[in-house]
C-alpha cells in the first residue's frame, strides 16, 4: 500500500504475498472478497484481534498469498491509486532539520526465539565471500568528482583503519546481450529445515559494525533517507541506489525499508535521499558542515514511493509479522543537470530475487543514528552467514545476520555476491535490540526475503517513467 506520486500527480502501488487465514496471534487484517488479482479500494486494517474475529483473509488482498506474486502492472496500478502523497520539495532539508531527525525504529516487538546461538565462528568471512567485487574498468567506474579527504583529526575514533576499506565498486550493468540481473530467473531457495520448524534457525553470532574510512567514494550508492513523519517529526533511515531494468545505467530508484516511508499505516512526506552522505567526513566529530560538504552529490527528492500492502496494513509498525514484507522503493527526481541518480553517483546494485538462502553471506550497510552511533558515519557488518527468523510460518522467513548497528540503519542494503559482483538481497528491517538509558544494544538484524512479489514491485516501478 505504498504511495506513488507521479510528477506532482499522485499514484501509488505495492504488492503483497499473503496466506489464507493467519492462524496465530500474528494474524492480522481482514480480507475483502476480491478476485485472485487486483485489490479494490479498501479500508485500513484493524488490529489483530478484530481481524482474527472477522475470520476473513488479509485486508484488500487475495486469500491466497501466492496470488500477489502473480500481480501484473494493472493490479499494481489499481493498488497504487489508493494512496497518494505529494512529491518532496528540493531544499526542504536543512542541516538543522537533518540533525534533529530521529532514527526510525526497526521492528523489534515480540521477537521469536530461534534457539541458541549458532556455533559458527564469529569471525568475518574470507575476502572471497565478502561483497568486494573487483573494481570496474575505468570507463565503468563511478564518475563522481573526487572529494577532499577530511584531516585525520576529524575522523572519529570508531572508524575502521584504511586497511579494512573494501575495494568494491558499484555494480555495473551487464552487457546488452545479457539479461538484466534484476530480471534473470533465480533458482528457488531449497528448503533447509523441516516444514514444521516454524522457519527459525539458531540466532547468528554477533558481528560488530565497523565505520568505513573517509572518503568512501566507492560506496556513494549508499546514503541516508530523510522524511517527515505523519506526526510532523523528522525521521532518518538508510537506503541504496538499485538498478532499474527498464532504464539501464540511468536508475532513479532507491531501495529502503517500508517503515522508513510509513508510520502506523500512514505515509511520510518530504522523503529525500542523500547519496554518499558525509563521504568526506566533514560532518564527523559533531561538526556542523556546509550543505555542499554533507551532500557532495546533492539531494534527490522523492517523486513516487511504493511499499508492500502487507507492511502498510499494519497499524503498529513494530509488529513482527509485518517485517516479512518490510521493504519499499522510492523513485527520485533527476539532478538539476538532468542526470539520473545512478549517473550522478556512478553506479547502482542490481536486486537479486529468490536468492538461494544457503549461499548468502551478506554484508549490511547503513547509517546507525541511535546511541552509541550518531548517524554521521556509514557502517557495515561483514561476514555473517544468513540464517532464518520467522514470526509467521505462512510467510517466507526473513534472513538474519549478526550486526550491532542501531536504529537509523533501517533500510540499509544487504549485499551478497552474485557471479562475483554485489547484488542487493535484503534491507535492514528488524533487530534483536533494546534501549537502556538512551543507549541501544543490538545483537542481530533481520531483513525480508525478496521473492517474486518484490520482483513484480520493482518491475512496476521501473516501467513508470
């Protein structure tokens, strides 16, 4: 149910995979008697108790969850028209507003207990497993103008030494003779557990987040996403520039978490993406940078936004079951010079749908903003083998990795190697985390598994020009 605002004209689309009736306390939302495809105008979902007592399926969605995977453009379009928000205004975000924005809180309520921690060592994966694809040839490398490196005295002590800096360049497009990576069919993930195990594996080992050293010009496809919540407060998240199958090399699409663009079923406004936020380090150490310093590549206001019906239908965005579909796509306006976001940044990453779970060793990225972090540094967690976590056996289990990033990293991309190049396989959506005296402690994070529904959602957004 995300909203789509198209060139000041608002339309909106989203997709959802659903199960018949949710036979547990996590079951929510009452389903309209719609046909197998295409939602009708429908009211917001009520609470879980009301939905369960109604005995119907999920609100405004097909009774069979798998039907949402078969949605066509017209089905998404019908859904998109149910909500609309105005395009964000360029220049709305000032440094004062950015610094006052509060990090969006990921799903963390009623976390399941997958069992004891995995016995796998907590060490980082070898270089061959980390998403550090070879640097692209000079003709394909990011074209971003070099930025001045911040003096050593400005770098926060928490930053990783330069020797740990990854060497990955933004993923480049496949030759024209090859199918776009986002559309290539992928082998379905094999079942790794018995059907009655509820979709939960032992929790992953803790992986400590590390700040990337400045300048991180090779990582400017990651950035911060700011928004104005329905209550008027500012919110901050993380997001990733993803490849657009219909516009190779000229993507204006950003992948993030659903809870970064909605709050308790209502949409945020003034959603704006800042790629490579603070890549020079000018905002580090509690300094107040100029606009040119903290956004060296400029800002990209939203023109359309789309999240899943499953996610938006939850009034409480902290509901665990909603996290199974906690992702969103934001389309932004091109730069003032007419260049697309991807051309400005110098690259994007393709999305890998139906990725084999047993092959995933993703690296997560984000701008954690809740203490002990301050939102000024791009962090990553490297080398955690993905496990499964689930609030509802009827839905695809989320993938979980060890990571200590806090709120603010929500929506940040999870990258895994596909044919030797990084591809996005999920986003920071939920966490095993708690706040104590203003300081957050996180042990692991979970992100939605991107299946055919996610592929249909990207295809729909890609074709809207």
